[in-house]
C-alpha cells in the first residue's frame, strides 16, 4: 500500500492556493502555478519508484504462546528487506482480547543494513485468550513524500493463564514444611492410608498401630506400618457464575479461586495424586479428566486459562450432576462457589447431598471482608446503622448455609482471598493424614 505522508499533504495544501492566486492575479502565467502542482506530483512519483518497495520486505512477528495475568510481554516484529533497508521503519500491531498496550500500539524499529526489529509491549489484563490479528510495517520514500506499507495477517493466539506466582512462591515451602520431621514414616501419625507391612514395635511409633492378635502369637509387640496412598482422584470444581465473577479485594473471586486451585493441584500432583478441573455456570464450561504426571500441571494451567468470566446464574443441579456422571471412582471434589443467602443456596445443598453418597466434598468460600467491615465499623450516620444491620443479616444467612453444609458432612475452608490457597492445601493434606480419601 502506498499513500502520501503528512509532508506531502502540507506541501499540496500550500502549493494549491499559490497556483490559484497566480491564475487569478497573473492569468498570463497560469502555467507556472500548474507547474508547481506538476512538480509536486512528479516528486511524489519519483518517491514511489525509488527506494525499497512494499514487495521487497518480509515481515515476521514473534510473540509468546502463554503469559500470566498482569504480566507485560514484548511482541517482536522483524522487517527484512531484500535490498538496502530504509533509514527508519515504523510498525503497528493489531490485537484483540484481554490485552492493552501501555506504551502504544506503534513502535519504531532499530535498523541495520538489511532490516530491523521493533518491540511492541503489551500487558495481560485478565485471563483468557488474546489474538495478535495483524501487523503493519511502513517506511517513507527517499524524499519523504509517500509511505510504503506492508501488512501481515497473523491470527496468532496468546494464552493468558492464571497468576501462578503463588504456586512458585508458596509451593516449595508447603511441600517441604514437614522436612524437619525426618524420613521415618512411623513418626508421622496418620500419614499412612494403605497397609505396608508388619514390624516390631519401637519407641515413638503410634500405639494405635499395634496389632494385638499378632503380638499375642509372637509374644512381643508387633505394629502395622502404613504408607501414604497415592493416585487419588482430586477434582477442582469451579463455579464461574455471576456471583463468582464479582470483585473481591480488587480481583474477581474466580481468579482467586483459580489461583488457589492451581496451587493445590501442584501440591497434589507432587504427592502422586491425579487432578482434574471442572468449570460450570448455567451449564458446564470446561472439563479435564483427572490426570497425573510431569505434564499435567501445564495442561491444567491451559484449561484454567480458558475459563471465561460469566454473567449467568449458576445451575448447581446441572453442573454437579454432570460432574458426578463423569467420575467413575471415589474422588475428592473441591467446590469453589459463592452464595448470597440460604434461599439461593437451596438447590446447591440438594445437589451436594447427592455427591456425598459416593465422594468426599470440600467447599471453599472466601470470607466477605466488606460485610464484616460494615458490621464492625462504628456508625457515624443513620445510613451506617442500616448498612451494618443489612450486612449482619447477610452474614447470618451465610453462616446458616455453612452450618447446614457441615451437618451434611461437607468439609469447609473459609479464608480471605490471599490465604485461600495455603488454607486449601492445609485442608487437603489434613484429609490425607486422616485417611479420608
């Protein structure tokens, strides 16, 4: 594509009135005014045919395949000319999806003899998939009167995955927190869930592990040794409905839930268990079967990145029934959800009751610090009193639902947004110690 530069437009705007004035006041020299316009057109034509042509350049774009939420990343645009490269090249990037360009969508290239490279800095605003749609490269002719432009269609996806910084920072500490207890399995009371062997009872072993019948036959104490059962099924069920997409401490609840789920999934995979993800709102949105192995976490991360924000109400009956139908063995189902009151939670309670017949259910809810702040604040105006009373009623309804879940046999984790991940890991490890999986 070829089009005039700002300089050419300004020169044309300046020459046209001069040619008009010459024609009005000096009719005999009207050809001089026309000559000015012709000279400008001839200079532009020379600028078109001299220098690097649009077909003499190859444009390539390099960007990351996946980035984390909140990260800034650079998309490199390379322009290679078959002949001598122009002195300056500008590039522009077109992208769609949850990304922004803090420094602008255009950048100047650092030129060499046969080409140059430009970097456009983008920032991942939220989870999802961004698409690099197209890239443009343009340069001026030798006289600076015309732009030559080359466009390259990209359609290149960039996966914006959940923030895994908590996983990187907290997982090593949570994995190694029991390192000081040593390597003797007998000293870790309740760690084992699967029978390993019989051994002579030694000081420090759990007395509950003594096999009294065997000890009577051998006339000395014999204890059972256990080892931790592995290959358990763990399913992270994420409610992505309207309530979970509301902000909580400056971040959507679903993003905090995804971060906590990935942290726990990382720990569970390291411990030898199988982990899957399931997301639903008015209908199931994403699902992955429980998997294990070194590549499992990367796949879970990709599935979590595809979980979109929703404004639909949550259909617990359909979502939980679909999840239960897909599970062929007993599993630990970790449900991340949010509810407003006991009335809206009725269907949720009924659906969870069906899961408990076969599976172990762990609920994760975020503490509503905003409501707690309203009830704890000292009232200064009448509106503060009404606000505190309303908040107190909502918290009471919330506690009522949590109490009913406990009575059903559901295990609960209630924590702030920042502590949801470590709290869930502790609950998961506690369930394994108690041999409930």
